[in-house]
């Protein structure tokens, strides 16, 4: 064995991955700080473009688009007026905040489906006692109009369970009526076969993790990292199954209303949000190719974006009284690529 | 119109996109600097793991994997010994370098297919006179052994054309025998139906752009950005088709051996390279599930990576004389997840 290099363990590789992860997190912070002003400039610019965000959502990446059903699509295209994604812990706590935590805010004009004008969902990046990490959230109330609940009762059911557990003092409690009710529902319904808005009921891809649990686990994790750097042998925590009763086991998927709630949030933050102008331009090009009404709006419009400066007059919001594109201009042919 | 906000143009949106792009580029620089030491540590660690890179390639993301044909796969799994991705302009020119330029270096053990031990491909981020931007490259010679050219002559043909154009003083020249020869070949063969290694013949998704053309175009672009920031009206360059003869038109796709050469390079740099340890771990898990021989190697191995530190002894290179995994340990069952 003398000729062999020292063996390497999965733990050694994990330590390297931890370092990369720390660098990535630090870069997220820097990127957020560096781009805040430009995002503000974009936010101001796009308020002048009618339907900007509904057109962006039309071109949403597959991770999001696959959950937008036809009734969602109609609602979004007619009533979504604003989108905002923030890494709110950086805004609130500065350097002490985790840049991976996200808040996604959607604004709507009055509509027939729900009475909310704003739906806002918060995702906290947390570490569980067994070292699982990910985004967890709390169910958000949607005030569905009578007979209009697109989620088939999933958002309300998720809130009922969350509140019952919260009151009962254990977020992993299973033997309660609200749990059984959700278990029954989730057997048939979820984000994939109901509505995009079911996502607002999402809690976790694993189970709920409290701020306190996360804090303790993170402190322990940091201690292990430091020890490992000093070259000490470090034990990685193994989830002790006998510490909790069976009914409080780790996995809460039987009552989770959305299997991909975390992926959806990340796609909003990492794809749709930074790429919004690109997606909008794509939507314009698609509209140009397929929508004859749209063409009537603006005979001079050219979607190329590379050839020459063009006013997007047809997209400028009017006095704010209406959002219809009636097409006041004469029908005209436009150059196509 | 007095009540309406000032209209917004595609140019205004493009200016915002330019700012985002500048921020992204700056972040790439910082990320590269911040992670160099960790990449070096990883490089050292993985030399101790036999087949690390061939296992990583086995789990390559779809952007790469779709171009790895079965004969490539065999060659890679048996002979790929090293991968390195560098943003070489940062190494060479410091802050004056463009972080988007890439160099991808693959190392191989002696094999039956080509005599090269290193295949290295460089991609320069360049801006054309019409403001097109992207990665361009130069064809790399692969010394195929007799009768073993997996690219169906594409890599040699690409080099012949490149050299003939270079000698002739015009990189867009079309009316030459080397052009017609490639046009004929590319009608039938390309990276999608020959070999992963055809990628080494890639030049551009559009056409070749020289360092000089890029420098001039970049200076003009920067001037426009500055003017635009001062609030001046700026004309965007339109490609003047009458400036070059028909045979020198912009698009060189009729002789390009690989349609997705740039996407492949970016997938190497942004996915495979940073995610290598994750992909390796995935490959281990896949191997565990499907390869009975592999199980014999290391009875104590546990692929979880989360439970406890485990030596990857079976993967440690021996004296360097051979790479076979003979499985000296006794067959044994291992815990599965």
C-alpha cells in the first residue's frame, strides 16, 4: 500500500462540495447587490408595457409552464399585472440573511376567480436536524370566489392542516382529522392535475422545518466544517428514527399538495425573473407570428429588437382605465424575419 | 397623450439587458477567482479516484449526452483520464480578459482510435461587426488511427477549409474546393450523426469572427452604451448586406460540422464542470443499482454520501499500472437506499 496515494472518502468530496456551495452562496449575495438597481430600472420600464408579465408567463420555462393549466392561463393572461422576486432575507437582515430564501409576489387585476389582488409566497432556505436542506414554505390563503376554487380544496386544506399542527405544537403530527382529510385529497389531487395556484399551498419537498431547528442544525453543520478544516475526523449526523414516533416520520409527501413546489420557486427566481425581457421579446415574436389581432395594433412594430429602435406604443398602458387592445391603428403588414 | 407615461422602446429594454449582461460577466470573473483554489483541491482529490471523469461523463447533462454515441461512450469510459475547463483569458490577461471565453481539455490513455493524449479546444467570446455575439473556435486536429476516424472526415475537412481560408486571407471565402468538399460532407454528416469528437472541428454557430473584428465591434458597442447612458439617441448597426459579395454572406452553416458546438462548450463549463462531484456520485449510485461486478469491489462502500465517511478504496488508483477493477474483495451485500 505504500505506493498508493492516500485514499479519498465521500466525506472528502462532500467537504469540497460544501466549499463550492459556500462560494455560490456568497456570489448570490454579490449578484443580488450588484443587480438591485438594474432590476428597479426594469420594474419601472415594464410598468409602461401593457401585459408585460402575462406575456412573460406565456413563455415561462417548462419547470413553470407544465403547471399552468388552461384555466390558469386564461386568468394569468387577462389579470396578471405584476411579478416580483426578492431574496428578502438580504433585504431584511443584510449579510446575516440567506440569499437562497425567496419571496415571490404576483399581482392581479380584479377577476372572477379570487378576490386577492396580491398573492405572495415566501420560501425559507432551511437545514433539518438530519442535514437535509431545501426551501420550505407556509400555505398561503387564496380567497376563492364561490365555486371557483381551482385547487380542488387543496390550498384551504393545506392551511387547515398547517394551523391545526401549529396549534397542537408539532408540525409533524399525523394522527389528526386535518391530516387524514389531506391524505384523502392528495391521493387524487395535486399541483400537476389541478391548477398553478395550488402551488400556494406548498409546504416542503420533505417536511416542515422550523426556524429554530434550522438554526441549531446550521450551527452544528458549521462546527463540523470548521473541525473538518482542521483535519479532524467528523461524524455526519444520521437521522435517528427512534427519536420520533412512527406517525412523525420524516416524509410528509402524503399530504403535500405540490410535488415540485421548490423547483417551481427556483425556476421563478433563477430563470423567469432574470430572463423576463428575453421571454417578453419571445412572446412578442410568437404573437407576431400567430395573432392577427395583435398585428393590427401597431403597424410599425418590429420585434427583432436588433435592427432599429422602435416604440412599443401598442403596449404602452393608457390612462389605466382599461387594458383591452382594441387595435385603433389600421391593419397593416409588417416585416417578418 | 399627456396622461400617458413616456413610451418605451425595444432599445430601452435592450439597454437594460446590456446592463444585466455586464453584471453577469463581472460576476463570472469574481466566481472564477473565488473558486480557483477549490477547483485545484478537487483536481488533486479526484486524481485518486479511478475513472472519476469517465463516470462523470456517463452522467453528463443532456446537452452533452445527446452527442455521445455508443462508440464514443466506449472510448470515453475506457480511456478518458482527465477533464479541465478554464476561463483562460482571465488566467492570461487578468481583468482585460473576457470570462466567457473557454478552454476545454480532455486527457486520454493510449487507445485504438486516435494517437492524441490530449484534445484541447478553445472558444473565444467575440462580437461581430453586426453585433452578433457568441463563442467561436478553430478546428482541432485529431490524429485518427487508420480507418478509425469517427467523424467521417469532418474534423480533417474542417481543418482543410480553415487553413485554405486562412492562407487565402478571407475567413468567409466560399468559392474554393475545400468549401465545396465540406458542403457535400455536411449535407450528410454532422455532430448529431457521427461522433462526439466531431465537436473538435466546430468553428461557429454563425461564421468565423476574428480577434480584430471583435475588438473593433466591441469598442463601437461600448461607445454606444456610453452614449445611450448620456441619454443620446443611438443607432444600432445593421448588417450591410451589400458590403460583401454573396459568396461571403454571414451564415456559414452549410460547412459547419457541429450545429450545437457552442451549447456543448457552455454545458461543459456551466454544468458538467461545476457539478462533477454530484455527477460522479450519481454515477456511483447508478452503478450500484445495475452493475453486479461493481458491488464486489468494495463491500463497505455506501453511496449515500450522507450517512458516514467511507473510503472509496475500490476507486483509488493503484500503482498506475492498470485501471481494471478486478474486485479483490469478497462479494457482499450493501445497504441500499
